């Protein structure tokens, strides 16, 4: 290995968590420069986080915060946006969900992480008041 890094030592980053949502970026979702709006990507991540949090809490959930949002690369028309979620810290009524969005370029080619964030959701009752997160299922 002359002056280079062994390929065995270079580990390709992989998505963390479960694939929760997959959708295609369309022309209607672009800004004037032709890139997909960051707000569109954020909304897809919020949908995925809501799915994961709702499944874990087994009830209605609401988004209360988005922390550490970091846009890494743009999303382009025709990319397939794959959103992965991973349940983190669970409080009495709240859950932190780590969300990563990855783009499959040109629908089939390479995959790149485009953004990540920590979303916090709260379990709520029918009146919208916080309620305890259901205990984890065992077995």
C-alpha cells in the first residue's frame, strides 16, 4: 500500500436506522436554481419521523422540535429520497428520533447522505395533551 489508504480500511458510510419513507423528488419541488427545496426534504423527514414515533408510541404524535439540522448535499429532480429513522431517547411523553435522508442519484445509481437531524415528538391524547409513551413491546 504505497501512499494510499487500504480499501479495507475505508468503510463506506451506511444509513442508520430503518428505511421509513421513500419518495421521488419532482420538478414542482425545486427552487430557482433547480435544486430541491430544503423545506421539502425537511417535510419528508418529518413524515418519516412521525411514522416511526407513532409506531413506537402506538398513538398520535406531534413534532415539537428539530435539532441539529445539517444539509450536506443537494437533492436533484429525479433522485429517490430515502429517509431512515432511529428511535433514540424516550422520556415520559417525548421521543427523540434520529433521521437521515439519503438520495439515490438518478433513481438507480450511487447513494449519498443529503441531510440529518434529530426530531423530537410528543405522544398526545385525543385532545392534544401529552400522554405517556407506551412501554416497549417485548418478545
